[in-house]
């Protein structure tokens, strides 16, 4: 079955060669660009198959979408690059690559105008091209804000193209939404989770509109424009919900560690991986997670964000929170936490030994681990031979987008909550549903009061919707984007949110090395009789520690690495000098 589903991906790779030749700055005569080539659906299929490279999923360690945020408060990256850049890149960055890809779509659209096609075929491929064009512009907006709109075939050497000023981001995002709406209304219906379809466009429409709605509200203080986009996001997500094609199932872990996602009721789209004698298309996410390469450990802040088993946040729940051991920090919580994080401490990555699984924080992320491959040391256990299928678009995001749009619009009813976030809480988290009343929320009659970590002025409903999004999609590649659009950059500042870069407590480390209440399951620090082969003094000397509320916690970074988030400049990237030198009319982003 995998061989059948993988065919489109192999075909897309083959088509890449022709597309690359066609879309470089070489003369177009280098490619058979004429009626003999553009003669039917086969040509369109071949050229648009390249678009599948944009459907990001699992990669080699941090190269895919998952587990790859360059800055996050969900996990402590290794000690290489925690700070924000202070200089402007001399290259061309996402700006150039995204417009090159938009040009690819525009060329196909231009050639389609002269082709004899059925109405159904024309609409589908125009929709696919506009989808691809839209997501390229969305990437530029997320990185740089204001930009330019490219909706026709552009000569990249044309002086007019290189002299344009930027257009306000809201106008660009309206055009992005127009393209995605057209794609959603004209592309083919869902066939299988391995090919593009109309509901993929609806999902991206909800994602893009939600992003811009939050940006307009929290950065521009423009409620009217924000609500315009929130409404688009809500309606797009609702179109997917009302289709009845997808549903939330009980096995949360299976969304991330399965060999075959075909038939999974939560997958709008997924990427097939296979590595054997016949096909060699693997990834490295499982292998990275289970190797001796230092893994990015989950942070204290992330662990504390999960509700307890009673459905209440730790600041409200009578059960409270105990991180004196990793086991006590994980037990009695939202079930997704135990699914995502191992309940025993793993070796700390700054210590001398590197023979076993280790972590920057002591918490080991197991979300992407296929336990059968790991336990049996199968041929697919090591990177880059991993063959678990990778999610691309999931129904869980649809429900979260819908819930957030409703909360931001101030229209969320109990029915809205029940068909969105409560589906996730009950089925994935195994915790009770939220009761919604205006902007107030409660669980089984207990009101959820303001979280001490909510220093951002949002109401309890919005805060709990954001909590649900974080816990459901942790390490799925959304967190940094979410913090940027919500104007929550302080979460990434080490001095303002130290919990965002530390992990296990000193007490948990002590228990691990003392062999009390923590289990050295890799047998790396104890001899055959269970005796400690090192001392806590050695550990303290080799680890980095941060004190929070009178307790020491393992830090993912050396004390000298102090990430500061500049509210005046770090929400957007600077335009690379390789772009602004060519076109000074683009200007530069604030603070740069």
C-alpha cells in the first residue's frame, strides 16, 4: 500500500528537474515551452507535482517542520544559537526563494490560459497554482511583514520589479486569502490523504487568516481588520468541520509515530515515508529522538502548561504540581503530556557521557518515537532510515483554529467549544471538558482564574484556548509563529521567562543519581549492583543551573548565552541586504 501512495512523491521529485530548468534565469527556450508541451492535463500534473515539496512534514532531525522552531519556549535547543541575530544577513533569504516559487505558479497559470481544458480541470489546477502562490506570499509576510504582491509572470531581471515599494501587509494577506478561497472553492474534493485537495486550501485559509487577525489585533490595534480575518478563519475551519470527513480519535500518539497514516481519521494530508530495498525515502526524526545526539528537551514552562487530570491548570487544581521527580511531574496530568514526554529523567547533555539518549533539559521528548522500531532495534530505527508517516495537515489544527477565531471574535458558545477544543481535551487529553460562559471558563463547576503567567492582558477564555493549542500541537512547528502573532515575545526572553529554557529540577537530578524515586533505565550512571558511579558534586560542576523561586533547575544553555527579545525589532526579520541593495525602495523593518 505504501508503494502506491508514495508514487506521487517520486513523480514530484522527477518533475522537479524540468521545473527547475524552466524557472531559472536561463532563456525560456532551454525548456520545451510551447503548445507541444502545454497540451493537456498531463503537463499540468507534472509541473504542479513540484508543489508537493511545499507540504512540509518530517525531516532530518530539525530540518522539517516538526521539532524545528529556531526559537521556542517549548524546548531548550542546544547551546549553539539561542540568541537573536544582531546583524543583517547579506543573502537574499526567504524573500527571494518565496517570490521565485510564486513565479513558478504564475508561469503555469499564464500557460494554462492558452490550453484547451475542461472546466473542471482548469479550475482544479488554477486552484492548486493559486494555493501555492498564496502560501509563498504568506511565508514572506510572516518573515518580513509588508511586502509586494506577485500575481503574474515576472522577469526577475526587470527593473520595474526591482523598484517597487512594499504594500501594507493587510492588503497582501487579503490577496492571500482570496487565492486560498478560490482554491478551496474550485479544487478537487478529498480523494486520499496523500494528494492535494480543496480542504487543504480551507485549512491554509484558516491558518493564514488567523495569523493575520491576531497580528492586526495585538500589533496594529486594529480590531476591525482583525475581526475581518478572524471571521474568514472561522468560516474556513467550519467548512472543514461541516464536511464530516474527519474526526478526532482516541489514540493521540498514533498521529505521530505510525508506519501508515492511511485511514487515520485526523489526517487531511500526510507524507508517506518508506525505506527498504525497493524505495529509499526516509526521515530522521525518530532516529534523532533515540540517538546519543543531544535532543532538545522539553522545558519546565511547557510541562507546567498542561492541565492536571481534573482538567484544571496547575495554578487552580488542588493537586498542584510536583517536579521533585520527572515521574511526579508527568503523573496525574493531561494524557498528552505522558504521550509526548518520557516519565523518567534521561542523561543530561552537558555531562561527559554521550553513550545513551540524552536531553538538553532532562525531559525526553518521545512524541515521534516508534517504540517497536526502538525496542527491537529494527533496520528503520536509525536516521535517515525512519519510515513512520508524517502528518502535513491535521484535523486537530482545524478545531483549534475554529476555537481561537470564535474566542477572538467574542462569539464562542458552549456548542462551539464542544465541537472544537472539548473534542481534543476529552479524546486526546482524557480530561474533562471546559464550560464556557462569555469570556469565563470553568471545569466541573470550578472557575479557572487568571493564570499568573498571563501577563499579556487577554481574558481567561482566550488564554485557555491558547493553552489547548500549545499542548495539542507541541513541537509541531507552530509555537514560534503563535508567539509572534500574539505579541508574546517575552516568552522567549530568558530574563523574563526563565522557565522557557530550563528543564528538570535539581531535586529530580539528585533522585536520579541517588537511584531513589528515579530510575536510571539506561544503566549509564550506576554499576551492576546499582551503586552510583559518580557524585552529585560532579554533576553540579558540569551542568548549567538557573534558580527559579528558590529552586535550581537544569538550563539548556550556558549562563553566558542570555537570549534577549527586543520588542521593537524581533517580531519581524530584517530584509536581507542582498535584497535591499537591489531595491532600496523596499526600506527596512523597524529596529534594523
